[in-house]
C-alpha cells in the first residue's frame, strides 16, 4: 500500500521548441506571411494566435537552425503567438500588434444628411469591415473599398459625433462627423398672434421634423423646404424660444418668439358644418 519512491540522481530535462527572442511584429495585417527562426521546431504540433485559434504552418530544418512559416488569419488580434509541442507547453515565439486604419479623413465631414455617400480616406483602409455611426446601433456595410479609401452611406438616424471604422482584430478608428442642422434662424415676424400663420426661415430647414413652442406645445412639420417652414402657431403656445427637432433625435434652439394673445376668449376657427343636436367642440 505504501510504494517505494526511488529518485534519479539527475534531473529530467524535456526539450522544448525555443527562440532566441520572440519576434516583434508591428503593424501587421491579415495575410502577412511570418517566418520564425529557432530550435527544435520539429517538436511543434500547433501554432496558436493570440485569441487561441490554430493556424497551419510549415517547418524547414537546415544547418543554421529551424524555421516556422505561417500566415496571419483574418481575425488576428494583438497579443502573443505561441507554439505547442505534444505536451501542450506553450512557448512564445512572437508578439503581434495589428495595423489599424490611420490618418483617416471623412469627405464630407459636416452638413451630413441621411443617404449621403461619405468617402473615408487614409492608410490601411482595406482592414475596415464595416462602420458604426453615432446614434445607430447596427454597423453599416461598405459600398466600396481599397487600401486607401472606403465609401459608406450615412443612415438617416445617425447623429453628430464619432463614427467607428471597425476591423476584424477588434480595433476601431474614430472619425468625427457632424449632421446638417438648422442655422441662421429668423421669423417672418418678431411678434405673431396665437392661431396665426408663421414662417420660420433659415438654412437646412428641410431636416426639421417638428417645432416645439414654449409651453411644451409641439407641431409636426410636413412641408419644410431647405430655407423655410410654414406652420400655424398653436393657440396654447407661449412667448419664448422655439426648439427645432430633427428626425434623428437632435434639436436646435431657435430665437425667442413673442406670441400675442387676446384678453378675451375667441374662436380661431369654426367647423365647416354645424348640426343641430350635436355637440360642437371649440
């Protein structure tokens, strides 16, 4: 029941694959071929990427030493590349830093609207898989792509902020954009009676979907042009600044508007037909 333990006089030394120093692989891309020199690479059974995925490899031996050759996969990420013998002891042979899109410029970058085509120029643009716009949860696919530029359509729900250029490595590059917003806002009259027509003038007025008057009274806009909005001032609106709301959720505050109200009750409009015996809502 109690075995005899017999110890060897010397320590058991297990030979492992080895390198003089791990390779420092900077700004690497998927598809790059990597060659690592070392010793005892004939023992290698697996080559693992930083995320644990295995890749195919070849080994060549010469009088000067062994060489492992493998290709970086599409989903390569930053971290250590390891080799494993049959014992699954990991040996680090390289450290990878994956390249990212850089020096990126958006054209156009301002006054953007839903449906606009944006061209993003820079280096390593072939690494971009899709684009995430601020205010939009789902990433948008690319219309075209090469090593120096990509094209992508702006979704209607996008807002001003940083869009993200996504890559398979998990890295992302941010680029600032700004949506078109109403500017240089003025009114057809500085003072307007409640219930009367009002024209709101400016630039980019066609992006306005609703106008909120002081008193939290909202009017939906349906016939805006690039330079003007025509609407009727609600009888319950109060004097104060207007809020111009956009379909993507952004808003712009307009100058204060003075709204005149009569000192007595009045009817801003009568029904087209009055029928005896029926209630008339005024």
